[in-house]
């Protein structure tokens, strides 16, 4: 299967007055054509910075991609000049940003912004571009799309702005869709429709999807593969069914035990002890060891590698995975 996105040992750091914040520190993941990768983890673990790094949208200063390799449909994006990256953004890879309030230009109408996105990357005329804009506004559940085309962002609710961003990202049918918490501002019924639309368009066009979310229910419904991030690193990855049925890493286990449906009636909701460490001061050894009930002395000293424990299933844990690949490819 063709690999649309391949990230190898990505390192994105922020250089601040307090020190170097290692927001992404050696992440390696890949997404094949017509597949969805769910990227999960607590807030601050590096999910969104990973997504922004793919499109080279890290604010500089203070941020900088200091190492690694990102290949998008066969093109190594970290080596491209900015003029070529502008052509890639939107056409080859589109992103649904987490915060629509700051992603839309307040001085242009909704219609103008979507039409501009379409015309920038295609040879389509103004009239046809407007038709496409209205079509996708309708697809994402926007009421009276023709009227909304002439409105400005401040005239729309937060949920409507999010739907505009989703329509803008999908209308060019990119090879890669990066969806950073795409349904956060939407009610449950609209969420289901948007996720179904992404799934339908993926099946229709074969696009790859990087789905960033806190909602494990959404991951179970949508994703083919799952990568679990903690403290700027991937600690476990593999096929969705395998991660949900036989997770390995103690952090992954903690995430699943924290789900309300997994708690017995009358018992308190399970929480993972402690806090996510600061990217300025990661602990030595395994970064999860201060919060891990299984930690041994080796965990406090040596950082575990991400090794294969089954076909396609990788885990970084001295206690449960050891340090040697157990699956002979």
C-alpha cells in the first residue's frame, strides 16, 4: 500500500527564555493511502505540534524543527523552499485547525475565503468555485449555505466557524487530511455527521487522515491505526483493534481505565496519578516512570526504545515490552 505520510525521528523544539522545550522529541509514524491514524494522548504531549510540523507551520521564533524527516507523497517537505510549501498546503495536505476563531480572516466573508482556497490550487473559475464552496458547506451541515457565503466570521457561532474550516479543508480532496480535534465545538449530532463525511470522502478519494483527538470513542469508530503519545514521544502504536483489545504500555492502560464506561457503577472514575512533565524538564529514563505503578529501577535510569511486540504493534516499556523486538518480520 502506498504510504502518503512518513515521519521519521521528528524533533521540534521551542527555544525560550526558560530553556529548550522539547515539544516533539523523536516521533516516527506513517499513514498509508486510504487509512486513518488516530493520534491520542493528554494535552501538552505534542500531538498538535507534530501536526503543525508536517505543514511547516511552527512559529519561528521560538520554534524550530531541529531534526528528522517528513515525507509527503514521496516529497521530503523539510527540504522544500517556502514557495513550494505554500502549494502543498491545501492541495496535497489540508488541516482542520483546533481553534477556528483564529483560523479565519475576520475581514473577508466566508464565501470569499473558501473560494480563494479552491481557486489558489485549481484552474476552476469563480462561478464553479462558489458552487463547490456551497456544496461543501451543505455537506458539513451548515444551515442556509448560500446565505452564509456572504457572512463574516464574527456573524457565525463557534460551531459554524468550525464547519467552515472543515469544508475548506475537504473541498480540494487532499491526499492527506490533518484533523486536529475536528469536532470539539460541535454538538453530538453534528459530530457524527462530520465524522461520517470524513470517512465517506476518505473512501471516495483514498486520502490518508491524521486524526488528533482526546476521544477514544472517536478513535475506535474511525481509526485503522493508533499512536499513543506521552511527553513528546510515541509510547505505543499499532492496529486499532490490537491497541483496544491488548494494549501494552501502562500509560495506554491508564487512558482506557479512565473511560467512564469502564468504571463500575458506584466507584470513582479512575485517574492517572501525577501530572504530565514539562517539556522543559523531562525526567530521566522512561518519561512516564514518576506516574507509573509498574516502574522499576531501570525505568528511572534508561529510556526504553519503541520495539515490536507483535505484527505492527510497538511499545516502549522496560517491564512489559523489554528492549528487543519480539516479532520477526
